[in-house]
C-alpha cells in the first residue's frame, strides 16, 4: 500500500485544509526530529516552513499562530512496521 503524508491545518473549531506532501519517511523524520512521525503534536513554525517545500502542486502554505498545523497520514498501511 502507498504510504503518504499531508500537512493539515485546523482552526479553533474547524478544519481549514490538508495539503498532500511528496516526502519520504526519512526526509520527514529529519524535518520533524521525531521517532514517531504521526504523534498528534502540533507542528512548529519552522517545521511547517520546512514541510511546505514538499507540498504537491501549486499550493501556498503560510503560518498563522492562531491555527494549528499537524503532520498526518494518508493511505497508511495497517501494519505499523511498514511505516514507523
């Protein structure tokens, strides 16, 4: 199964967007400095800026301190060993 990631943005009470990313697990791990890439922790501004370079298509991703940004999975395999 294809392993994919996205950069998602949420407001206080709403979903704002998700942008698909073209990045490998190892590339994302270097940016996020996490063993478990998808852990529910919000991203920092520096992490968002680094990840937006991997956005697919003509997507512009900005930073707003009033929003929360997360690294999320798309089409992840059920077996954790295939994507950890």
